């Protein structure tokens, strides 16, 4: 018997510092016949690419939510897609847009409009990984069985994801993110500076460059600023050690060890210009053209093996639409009427394998306490507990785990659904044991990893009700 094919419709929406765009993809799922083999997404086809539009702002600190929502509605109409037909996907607010005052209401509004199971997600590390998968850098690392960095240079940030071979799709080794981008300095129609973002001011002041709002700097001065940005990007990839300005502009924690690269892929709006420079470097009213030129001529960049990207400008949105979804194992335990669930906060109880029965409650109760401390349980649709390792998959051991879970959940309202996520293939057995001990609504998923601070979107069952699509995401505003 052949594997059973099934497909999911996925939407990716990227609201970036400079541009907003939408893609619709078809994800083909195959479920191996018999046994408990996990379903796999075996093919990803982009079926619609929306036009690239400038991200609408009401002012420098406020996104035009209605404008973005109208763009998305127009794109879904053009794709012939009703919101109810959307199975999965992600709304990604990236770069400086993620720091706008109304970024969080924006993603929740767009997620609600675009379909009942579109994730709202943001965060530089997640952006870096999605861009690296969308650009093909992860696949190149797998093909080369080597180490490949994707350098996604956008309007507000530069997000680097480093992938290594050894797996079919390339494994994420680390991410490195920096407050450097082409739209950190903007110009009006007379080529006068109209805005300077705080990260750009750091470099302007450090280099003592004569750049100020309302003035028209000469090209040599602007090239010096673009060169300083390019140097930070080179330093980001080649460090540690990192220079002071790189450390000051870093968005997330920098790594302690250097990495030897077999290749580099550029993506993002500025990344696109590295290989295809505009005739007019100020054509977009910002520093993007000069930054791309500085990267192209930079000594460090010229020393790298630059690989062709599968996607450049749309890398992040393609990654969001095609790579953000994973599938649970087939041995799930759930009440289908509870699904789909969206924005379910996660607390991680960690590894339970080495704990004796008398101590199993401690990390589970601690995880529940964090959920109660960080979230108003009356305002969420469900909560989730993640367990990295339950220990040996024996009946008595799983029974002890079930007892400890029921005890730890006593402080959670009995009507509030609970999602239990385990890495091992044991959800069916654990779910049956929990059902005998508790009447609360439960969903138990296996072969998934979630951490403290993550959120889950859990979709309706697929593959003969043996699996569910899941997006593990970080809401970072």
C-alpha cells in the first residue's frame, strides 16, 4: 500500500520595515502506511505570490493596521482563497516594524482576518531561520553536507541563520541578529535626510559623521556610514571576537565560538541588491543601495563563497508560508471538538527521566505556577505543558507521569483545555491514562519540542485523524 497523500493550504504574510507581501502555498503531506510512522510534509509548492507593497505607516511609530489588513484581504481574494480554507501559516512582523507601538494588535488582527489557523509570530531569531529556509540556504547546507549562513539584510535588521548538514533539510546551528539595515536612514525627494533610526545614530556618532535630519550629506559621507554597516555584518559572521559597535548593535546574544563557513547566501531587500545593484543608489529613498554596494565591495564578503538564493526579497515570507508548520506524531490523544487552538502559552517542565516517582510533581507544578504567573488563565483558550523526556516508556512509568500531571493541574480551572506536548512517541498511551484520571479537556501530542515562552497553534486533525499540524512560535514584541 502506498502512502496516503493529503495537502494543507498555508499562508505566509511578512509585514517588514520597508515592504509587506503575502504568499500562498500548498503543502503535500504523506502518511506512511501502517505502524506509527510520523506524517511528513514532502513537497511545498507556492501557488500565489502577492505584489510587494510598501508597508503603510500612519506615522513613524504607528503601523496602518487597516492598510495592512486591506493588502492581505486583496491578496487572498486574488488567490481565490477564503479564510476558512486556510489550514496553517504565519504572520511575521519583522525588523523595525516589530517595535512599533501597535505591532501586537496588528498581527492578531491580520491572523484573525486571514484564517482561523494562521499564526501571529515575530522575533529576530525566528525571522533568521524562516529566511534561511525560504532562501534555500538550509537546503544548500544539506546538499553540501557543510555549513552555510543565510544573511538576510532588510530595511531594519540583518538576521543570520547558520545551517549545517547531517539532516535531510539542514539543521539550525545558531542565529546572529543585528540592528543594521538599509532603511535606518531615509531621504526625502530632495535627497535630504528625513529620519535617522537609533541604531544608525550609534554609528553616526561613533564615526563622528556630519549626518543630520534636514541636511543633504555628500555621497562620501553616506558611503562611510554604509561601509560601517557592512563592516558590522562582516564582523557578525566572522566573530567572535566582536568589536564594540557590533556588540552594541546586536539584537540577541552573540555566540561564544567562531564558525567556519562553506558558503553564504544573501536574502532580503538589501541582500537582493548585492547581486543586482540599482542604477540609482537612492532609488528607494534610503541607504539600501549604498549598503548593498558596500557589502559587494567589502573585503570579508569578497572572501566568502556566495551561493545563489532560491528566494531573495521574499525569503522570509516564503519561509513563513512553507516552513513554519510541523506535524505531530501519529499516536496523539485528543478531543477533536477542541481544535483548532491558537496562541496557547507553553511552560516547559524539562526532563523528567531521572526523577523518582516522589519528585515528578515538582517540575510540573513549577511549570504550572509560571503559566499562572505570566498569563491570565481566564483570557486564554488553553495552556500547554511541555515534557522533554518522561523516562522509559513503560506502563507503570507513564501511569506515574499521568498522576503527577493531574496533581500539578489541580490549580488550573477544570474547564480550561490543557495541551500536553512530549518529545517521545507516547501520546496515545499517556492520553488514555490521563482520561482515566481526569475529566478535564485534554490534547496530548508527541514527537514535538516546545520551550518556555513559546506559543502553540494546533490545527484540525489530518491523516485520518492520526496527526495534527502545529506551529511552535515566539510572540516577541
